[in-house]
C-alpha cells in the first residue's frame, strides 16, 4: 500500500495512481484529523469522496504517529493526550474516538488504537503495554460495532477514470456505475482490524495474537516492529507471530519495507504491507531498480542515456533518460519528485504483482530465491 | 506557449502536457546554458531528445533573462558579459554564441539576441539600443545561415504517447514513425526569428520593424514590452508595431499575458505568445476560471464541493473539489502545484482553442466581445 498521509500520495495525481494499478492506499488518521479535520472529510463522503479515490483505502488508528511524538504525548488507561506538531494544540485519542474518526474518514479498512511498545523495553513493561493494547482492542471493537452504520458513504459519488473499481462489489450491488462515477452504497461496510503487540518477546507475541483473535477481527496486523530492532529480530518476530494468526484472515505487517523485505515477508505469509519508503526515497532521489538502488543525484548519471531501469516498463523508464532525471533533481525541479515517485511506486507494485503471480503458480520458493539474485552493478 | 524554463514545465510530466494538447513549449536558453549545459542537451539530440518532447519547442535567446540580471551584466558592441545567478561564475553571450547555443539546444524556433531596452528610457538611449539590436540581428542571421546544418536532430528518436506529432512533417518525410518513437530527421530545420525593439517610441518601433524585415526572418517577435509600462501603452505599441509586420509570417508577442490579454492580442493579429503566468500563478494557488480568478488558499473554499471551474472539462475540474484543492494547498502538498498547474494550463490552452475556432469561423469580433463578458463572482 502506497502511503497517502494527508489524502495525497505525495506529488502523484489520483488518475496516475489508478493507471499504475494501485489497488489500495493508506491514509494517516493523525494527519487527517488535524488537517483538514474529520468532519470536513465526512461531509465529502469520507476519504473516497474527498480525495476522489474510487479504490480501497486503509487508515491507521493514529496511534503509531502519536507515539512517535515522544515528548508531546501522555498515555493513560483512557487514551492518549498529544500536542499537534502543527500548532502545539492539545488533543486526545481514546480507542472510541480513534474509531469514530476512522468511521468519519470512511476507509475500507480501519485499525484499532494500540500502544506501540518502545524499543528496547523489559518484559514487565512490554506485558503491561500489550495488556493495554488488548483492553483498547476490546473497546475499539465495541465502539465500532455500535457505530459502523455511521460510515458516510451513502450514495456518495466517487470519480474514477473509466476503470472498474471492484467488480465483485459492483456485482453484489454495493458499488453501482452511475454516469461515469462510482457510487459507494449500502451493503458494503468498513472492516476493523486488530493489532498484535508484545514487543520482542515471543511468548508475549503468542499471547497477544491469541487474545486478539478471541476478540475477533476480520484481519490482523503485526505492530510494534521496525522500531529500532535489528532486522533479523524483525523477521524472527514476524515468523513466530504468523504461526498464531488464522490463514483465512488478512495478515498485515505495518510499516515494512524495502523491496527485498516485502518479497521476503510475502513469502512468509504476510498479505498486506505499507511503507513510506518508495515515496520518501523518491523525494531524496533514491530509486529502486531491478539492478539495485540508484542515487540519481550522482554526477555519473549526468550523461547517461539509459532508462532508469532497463527492465521496467513504467512511464518514466519508457520515456526518460537517467541524464534527464538527474538534471531535474540537480535543478530542483518538482518534476523530479513526480517522476521518481511514479517509478518507485511502479517498481513496488510490479514486485507485488510478481509475488502474486508466483503464488498463483505455486512457485513461491523458486520465485523468492530468484527474484533478488540478479547481479547488482 | 507554456514555459518550460529548465527543460520542464514545472511539475507536469510530458505525457500529461501532450494530453492537454500543448503544441509548443518554451525553453530558456540562459537557464539551460547554465544547467545542464548545451553540450549535454546536444548529445541527447537537442531539447526534444533530452526532455522527451516530440512536439515543437521555442527557445529565447537568453537576452531577456541576462538583461534582468541588472547588476550582474555588462553590455558591449560585441555582446553581453554576465554572472550566473547559480554560482556567480562569469559568462559571455554574443549574437553568434547565443545562436550557437540555440542550435545545440535544437528548438524548432530560436531567437536572435536582442537588447531589451529598459523602461523608462529617453529617445537617444532607445534609438542606440534599437540600433544595437539591429546589428546583433544581422550577426545572428549570418551565424545561423552558416551553422544551421549543425542542429543535433539527425535520426534522434523522441518518445511520445501514441499521438501523431506533426502530420505535415510526417507526410513530408521529415519525421518518421519508428516503433513507437518519433524520429526527427533531415529535411526539417530550425527557424530563426528576429525581434523588434524601439521602446515606447512609435517611430522607432516602425523603424525597427522595417529594418528587421529587411534582414528577413521567417517570423518576427515584439520584444521590450511588459517591462513596467502601463498596460494601455503596451497595447498601443503592439497595435502600432503590428501594422508594420508582414501578415504571412508568425507574429510573436513575448512575455504576455493574462487570459484577457491573450484574447485581446490574438484579436489584434498576434499569432504566438508565451508567459509564465499560468504556471507561476498556479504555484501560488491563483487559478484562472471562466468565472474569474480564484485564490484557492482562502478559507471560503474549505467546504466547497464544487469543481474549480464548472465550465472546464480538464482532469482537475472533472475529478476534484475546491475543498480538496484548498486542502492540498493548505497542507503544502506537492500535488497542489501539479493539479493547479494542470488546470491553469488547460484553461489557457482552451482559451486559445476558442480563439482559433472563432478565427476559423470568421467571428473574431463577436467572440472577442463575448468571451470575457460572463459575470464574475
């Protein structure tokens, strides 16, 4: 899932995201809550209507970003008080209000409020934090069940390019085609996912998984990783946690990762991932290619007539040279960000397409061992 | 002509410029000379190849921008010495070297080096400046005639979306379609335009026009306007100068203008104009619509579900609300610049399409009096 923090995947128009084949993108509740505010988004039919995005959206609970604010937040049993990074104003998220905000934002998948345990943390602290997340998960679920009918989708028209959004939903009558617009309607609902915590402790991860599953969610996320721990440890936790998650529900690994990592975790059984890496790296001129990473700002590319990635069919690689992309970056042209982001997203989406294709062919292991074995320059 | 200063119409990918119907864009020799340098651009087949733009390009001579540097330049009979705004390094443009740079850049239309007379200037100063421009025009023409075969187009492939670039050129064999690429070839050449100066003096404008025409160029530009004079004076000079320009050669008014002005000047007989206004205003949230100008940053648009311009069919107006555009601007999202620029360019191009259509119908006067008479909000 590309990240569209403030209702925009930075620099890329929605119709190009559709053309890239983006099926789902992520919005950040914390940012949207502060600006433009959930009431504004609700009034436009939720994020789908507000940002004119006809395909799926997931919002995080705001928890991870609030917990990243460190000095600006205070956690109690009731919820978390935090200060806006924009103007210092004081705000409060409870499990109930975080779900309420996400119902108003109207994403297809929303997340229970959790506490992202810091790293490192001792067992006592990790367990207490996990228990808090479990109590918050129950409160989130209860609030969601009582209020999920308030989702602001009723007959709100969402524009798209001529592309069918979700054939299954159309057949089921949940989305109807209405003179060029897709209309989200009734009979289609949000899904609230639970989040597994438990820090770096395998026993607590198991307990967190089992007790979150007892609450019962339509999908489960693995949170609290990529917080500073060594990468082999991340993989170990993911692998151990996955053992305890039902295979018939989506398994979502939050905040991951590099192209190599998304292939690796998909191989372990992860179904969904999100990461700012492709878009953020693009803004810094760091580009992912089938031949390895390229830092396009380097002078060595100033006269390079080759496409960015000779094995990539994206609109950037089909049309432009490395020399032109290097020039745009060196000249501080905004088009550098636009084109770099388009390519990196295309590369990530292609990677996931190949993963899916390989899974369909039942060749996971062969694919996974071959896809990253090309020689690097 | 949209302005693509440093080989990019700021923030807009080339395939979207093609989709907007841009037929020709402008590059700035001064900027391209400094970065990435004319030799780099030449090596890629000129600007067409370097920026992957299959349609027409015009480059200015660099003169106007050099003369805008004020303290950083020194004019002699031989040419103009100037300092780079990037690093303070010293450079020199003569009529010959400015044409040489533009041959290397390979635009379809290139401009003779002129001195843009400052405003205000007395008659003696205006005449001396005009005489210098005339001598430089002769030198530019002579150099061009001796070197025009050096244009770096020979069989250089230029990518485009599936759109035919220039049917006439294809029929004439100058551009051939080659497996998805357009190839600029021989039999197709650059055109060097002369520039009329003469300040605010009608007699000197007449003399400048007559003596520039004697040198003989395939097209003529009116320079030295929009330099601080009142707008009625601009119109007066344009009207008076046009009388002395041949109707069978393109007449190009440099650096103009607002949507109202381009309609007005087209009505007077101007064939070509360029201006940074649509793209620069877009970056500041100033949008042109059929109902007048909109400053999208205003809070009044925060809840406005209407399209930017209800009479516009561009991809921005078809898809997004004013509230979303206002949010993007307020949140400092780069997409604000992308979408605002797309709309403003679309509005300008639509305006010119309506001007052309009206000319074809022979209804100039009726059109010109009606097109800007809609009520403003």
